[in-house]
C-alpha cells in the first residue's frame, strides 16, 4: 500500500491520510480553509468546551462552523463530566453537520486538567471510558467518535495503553496519540516508539493516527514508515505553511516535493484574513493575524523588518503595505 492512502473511520471514508490537528486558538474555519486548499485530507476544529456550549455560549458555537471548502470535518470536544459531554455532543450534532466528533483526552493546559478534561483523561482510563461511552450514546451512530490521547502524565506514569484500551472498549472508531507526556507539554521530543507500540496494540481494531514532530514532508514520511500509523496529523508544522499537506502527498508519491513560492503563501494568508474578518470583524481579525502572518514570513529575506510591520498592523491595508513588494 502507498504511504498516501484512504482511511476508514467507522462509517466515514476519507480519501487521504494527511490531517490538520485540532490546535487551540489556531484551527478556526479560516485556517482550516487554507489548509484544505493546501491539500489537507481532513481537519479538526480547535477544542470546544461542552460546559460552555451547554450553557449557551455563542462564541463556543461559532468555533464549530464548517469552513466554506470543507467536504468533511471533525469537531473536537472536551469536558470532564459525562452527563455534560453527552448533552453537549447532542448539541454539536444539532448545530453542525460535522462528519466526526473527537474527544480531547490529551491537552496539558492546567485549567483544562483542573476541569477533569484533557490529559486528566489519559491518566484516568475509567473516566475516559465513561465519557467516551456517554458521547457515543449521544450520537446514536450518526457519526464516528474518536479520541486523542497523550503518552501519559509523566515519564513515571505512561498510561497510553490503558487509555487506548478504554477507548476501544467504549466503541471509539479511531485513536490519535501525541506521544509526549502531560509533563512535557510541547517540549522535548515526541516518542514515536510509543506510537509504534500503540499501532501494534490496536492490531487493526481501529486506525491509529500520529501527532507530534511532523514539521516537514520527510518527517511525515518517517513517522508513517517507522510506526505503521494510518495517518499523520500536522499541528505546528502547518502554521504559516498550509501547503505542507500538498507537499507531503507529493513527497510520499514521488520522493520529492515542490517549494511553495512565497507570494502564494502570503496570498493564502490574505485568504485566511478575509474569512476571519467575515467571521469576527476586520479589527479583531487583523490583531489575530499578526502571529499568523509572522509564521507565513518564515524564510523571507529581511524578515526582521517585515515582522516588525506585521506585529503593528491594525487593518488589511496595513498588511497590504507590509507585503506590497512580495505581492507585486
């Protein structure tokens, strides 16, 4: 089988295996849109609080909107209360036409953990089982339910195997693992040997997706080859590089990939800005795009001065002036 291939997640068939990970504060529908244009096979929303959704938060509901060019997408949810997760999952299906619901069981942020969610669920497989079961009950087979876990709490408490077993027993249709511990956060190296062991443990019962340290097409290929995972999730590797999916498919199929002209990348940034401005207004979108355009600037000659102008931009015209030479 080619390293680039289709993936079956329960009833959902995807025709590629290069995914955009759920990234808090980043993978909104504007960014997902440019990633789909850049070749992403499937994208996940940033994680959505079921506590906030069930309390009527409009801002939370807006996180779940489909991007204009998404043929299929996943909503990632989080929470520490099975009853709230069950109610929230029903609301997700009422308010969206998403093709999949993913449960975050890996976020290392303290406030998420304190709510009983995120990495707390990787280290508490019994609770993970209860929450996954509640969400699966809520969706009534309409969409697959999956989980994303970490390798464990810290180096002395690696609970990925127990968490994965709980997810499979509950009826989850796939598992993604970011093979860092909660204690590591996003530091150090992701331990792909754990990803490989999870693939072996699952033994074909459910597909396994890998996340962590895929920053380039060669690294994505190495992950697939070294671990046998079914799909690769790009997170930080896609920031400012939404065409990494297209490049990776090319690399998996031919052994080489084309560099993306900087003008094309910056134009993608403006497409992202325009969708975001339509959703939250130009002023707020321009402030949000400062960090994103800084990512788009990687590798540009004179990047220091360019980034100085970007972090001061307040309007679309400011960004156009900053990038005028590149876009000419």
